[in-house]
């Protein structure tokens, strides 16, 4: 297990376990230092049935994660008590993770945290998304600024005329970005 490496593991079980509806992943103290990202778990039963368990979570520290089988189901489809209990625990965990507060009267509610570092790493805004978002804003700003040059069909008569054009274009709304 090396950083930035993808690893597939196979575990063999010779007996049929019946329909598999829920799995538990345990990360032990041996690997406490590393955060692991688990994409999914696939289980092939002895009869050839493939079960998929989408996880898409970071596993940090000593932790246990329960993952349901990947076929989408509604609450009324949960016939087994273990699945009903799992859904209840998952809802309680999300209600704890997403606590809301009023920022100011008349404003939309916001997360009740002082810093994004207080949030679980699985719900923090990722640096990749932040980089993409920042790059998009820079591109939009540069395109907007350069549009004064690119869309101009004639030469400017003076520096004041040039200032006027750019002061008008900077206040214009570009697809809701300003």
C-alpha cells in the first residue's frame, strides 16, 4: 500500500453467503497515518452473482464504514431490519454532519461551522474543484476584459474613450458570474 497507488484486493470465501445486502469495511490502526479513498467493493459469489457496493469515501484513522449494495432502493423497499437500521444510522450521521444556522435575518441558512476544516473530508470542497472553479473565473474575467479589444471594429480616438469602454464592460453581467 503506497501513496497515490491504486490497489485491488481479492478475498476468497468458499461458502455461499446468500444475498449480500450490506458490507462493513474496517480500517485498522496499522494504517492509521494514511487516508484511503475507497471507490467501490465488488463481491462475486460462488454461483457467479456479482454484488457491487459503491463507496466513494475517504477512510481516515481507525474507522468502520457500512456500505449498501449498489442497486437503488426506496425506503419502502427495505424489507430487512438491518437495512432499515442502516438507513436510520446514515440519516442521523448526515444530520449531524450538516448542521444549519442562520447567518443573518433574511439570508439563506448556512452550515454551522467556523471553518471547512471542521467538516469531514468527504464533504469538504476539494482542491481540484476549487482549482477548476478559480481557473474558470480567471478565464471568464480575461475573456470579459479582452472583449473590449476583440469586439471593437474601429480604432479608439483617445485614451479616455478606451477607459469609457472598459468601465462599461466591467459592470456588465456575464452569465451570472458577477
